[in-house]
C-alpha cells in the first residue's frame, strides 16, 4: 500500500443571484428555479393603471365584477409574496412619453415614442421565480384580464440560455 491519499478535486463555485441575494454554490448544482417575466400589453384610454379601469373591455364589466377581479389579483400578489416567487413589478408610463433611441447612417437617432405601431403597448411587467414552467404558466394565466394580452418569457440565465 502507498501512503498517498487520493483527494477529490475541490468543487468549483458559481454565483447565482436569486431573490434573497447572491448565492455561491457548486457549479454542478442543478438550477431549481427560473425567473420569468410576465409582460402586460394593453391599450388603456386614457393611459392609466390598473389597465382594466381604462380599457373598453374593462369598463364594460360591472363594478362588482371589477371588484371581484381586484380581490382575486390582490390574493394572487399575497400568494406570490408568501411563496417567495414574487421578485419585482413595475407599471409603465404612457407610451406617448417615450423617447426611442436608435442608430442610423449618421449615428445616434432619437425620436418621440411610442415605438410600436400596434394598438396594444407594454403597460407593465412582473418578474416571478418559479420551480417549473408549468407553475409560471399557471401564474401568467391569472394575470389575464379584459383588454390585456399577457406574454410569459423566461429570463436569460447567467449561462446565457433561456429555459
């Protein structure tokens, strides 16, 4: 027998930033949660939030229906906060107040917004962190409201891939 002790190599670590701050974990540790952005597209007139109060489809609902939808949405936000899945959210201002920055043959170009010529504009977003795509889809479904179009996309991971 030899007096040589075989020692396994030390694990390499990567830093993952998730809710709760950066975490240094072994590189071969599988990701459990993925962040998703829930994009809310709408066409409120006049522009305002919550969008359901400013769209034709939302105004067509009775006050009791809107109140019930508000209660359901508040319950969703409480659920996401309690589960740790809520990361952040923001409502966006009127697209007419946007400035569009681009690049042309003479260099930088700036023009007044909005960028999209479509009827619906990006009204706001939520970022959630979920263990499965199915869970993210289930959450996004609950964001759907009259007059809104909801888009769910995974955020790119630090490795550069989306899931």
